């Protein structure tokens, strides 16, 4: 739930998004699906692909991550749990809060040791196949391939690698 709230805050700030969320938002724009449902459908495709590459079954944690993060994103939108973003200053504050909250939520998920999320599982699978360092397997190509234009906020998601 924490990670979902951070994701929605970043999207609401409208200053950019994480690389995978750029792709999700593009799908939302062209299909009319919700952000949460799109995350779930893309996550399911990624889990199936990754498990075929790795020749292993997904863990309960991976499935729960895919389902719950998507559902919580939907409920956060439905229940209008984000602040109103009107001015450039409020957009920047909401983006920064979202980035912090998403990072904190990711830390909580990692600490629970429930396994990789769908996108992390794909990075691990592609690393195993290509031998490339994990930090270069997915995130930078996704950041540039799925974004309509380069946005400085992408640096917040790519640089820590």
C-alpha cells in the first residue's frame, strides 16, 4: 500500500514518472484501463515471461505484489486520497513526497523478503540470459523507449543505479 501511494503521488504531480510507469500511463491513455489494472496486466505478462525464461514457478510474494500494488493504486484514485496539485510548487512537493514514499514502500517490501516484484524478476531473468549487469538490463532502455520525451524526473529513477 505504501509503494502504491508513492506511485500515485508521483503520477499526480505530473512531473514525470518512473520508467515502467511511463509505459503503464501510455497504455492507460490508449486503452482507458486504470493505472492499477494496467500494472496488473503488464505485471502478469512479465511474470509469465520471466518464469518461462527462468524455468521456475512464481512465488506467492511476486503474485501478491502484482495484485496488491495495482489494487491499491486503483483505490487511492477511487477514494481520492491524494492532495490537490495546483501550483508548480505543490507539484514539486507532491513529486518529492511520492518519490520518498515509493522508496520507503520499496524498502518495506524488500525487508519483508517476499521475493522480487514482477519487474525485478524480469531484470533477473534477462541478466541470467544476457550476462549484462542488472542495472543496465532493463531500466535505462525502458526509460528512453517508452517515454514520449525525456523528462528530468527520469534521472531520479535511473541515477541511483
